[in-house]
C-alpha cells in the first residue's frame, strides 16, 4: 500500500512539475509583445505649444506641489491648483465633497454646456499620487484633462462635456468605497445627471522605442507590439462600441499609434483605475493609458518625475483626443 501510494505521489508530482514548467514558459513567452511595432512617430511642429503647456502642468503638480496624497496633507493644494486652472480657462468649478474619517475631500467638476440637457460625455483623471512625485501617475492625466478643457471650449459641440478631477484613486483608498470616482458615480444618481460615456486618462506620458520595452498580461503578448511607443485604450465588453468609436476616429485624425483591448471587467490590472467605477454601474467607459507598470519602470517610484516623460508624444495623444471628442460629440 505504501509503495503504491509513493508511486502515485511520484506520478502526480511529475505531472505537477510539467504543468508548472509549461505554465511558466507560456507566461514568460507571452509577457512581451511579439508583433512588429509601429513606425517611429514624426511629430508635427504645431504640437510644440501644447507640449509646453502639458509640461508646465506636470511640473507644477509633481515638483512644486510634489507628493499628492491623503497621508501627506497635500490634496488640498492639488485641488486648489486644478480648480484655479479651470477658472482661468473660464469655467465655473463645482466641488463635490465627501468625508472620510472626518476629513473632507472633493471631486472637482467643470461643465461645458452645449445644450439644455443633463447628459454628458465625461473626461476624467485622478489628481492624487502614490506617495511619490507622480509625474506620469497621474499629473500627466490631469495635464491632459486641463488641456482638453482649454481646447474644447473653443469648439462648436452638440454634446455637453464634463471634466472631472477625481480624489483618492491611490492607496490607502484604492478600490474601496472611499475612492473618489466610486463616490462620484454614486453622486451622479442623486444629482440626476446622466453620463453617456466616460474617458479616463490614467498615465499618458511615458513612451519608449526600445525593442521589448512593452510588457503585457499573460497571453496578450502575441497580439500586440513589442515597443512601448503607442497609447492604449482599455474597455469592458459593455464599452466595446465606445472603444471602437475612439480607435476609429483617432486613427482618422492622427498618425500617432494606438492599440486597444476589450476585456471582462473583472480582469486584475485592466480594472486598476477610475474607469472601472463607471463599469461597476453600467456606464460605458475607457481607460486611456501608456499601460503604467507594464511599460514605465518608474511606476509608483520616487523616480516618476517630469524628466522621464515625452511631452511631444503626450501632446499628440491629447490633440488626437480633442478631435476624437469633437467627432463623437457631433455624430
């Protein structure tokens, strides 16, 4: 009996080792992109002014203010900066406050009203950082948000646009009910506001033309480029139409490379930002991202600083989205 048990255990262990080896091999081989990457982007000189404004915003947030987190008491300074920036552009800023442990936080809202309805396309980004300067994560997203608020104000649009800067996306509130965007989607119901779709900027400033500079979640590598020189759009199955509309319009108006993925909403890594708060309540939403830790080695590190970002490429992304939003708004 003992000998047979030992033999069975040996066969089971042998099979288990084989499964582990095969699984690890698949994960390793599919971690990095296999596809031929996009051509090197040739920047239009007209992007220079946009890139300078983006860079200044990122410097103001990541260097002048610095770490922007509940535990450092700097969120008020960040919110004041963003609110004043909206006001300088001619917007009225609404603070949607909420309390956590006796401390008041605010999601900041600026509305571009183009009709009399309370239906909006939302453009958002979180303004806190993860105990670090957070130049890419997520001063870059806020810079893109403010630049779109500036440029879209000049356009003739049919749809209302809502610009939102979310508090507390990062720890210690990450993926809790106290995360700013989760509070925000609950507030939408009490305010009788309809968000038709949401576009969330989550790290849009880091790019690399080096081979195998782009990693992926397991199994995705064979289908995507091996250089981190593109912008990614992540959507849930429910957001498929929005992803397709964005990608189709983006590729019409700019040569800057874009890749997209449509995923089940519960996949870890692809639901790690404010867009998932909208998925949870059935609102089509996408995350626009440079893919964060799958590309940027400075993710959640003290080295996430302004000199690591490519502002010309970031400007190309923001300008592309300006045109995308105009097209989607006026369809």
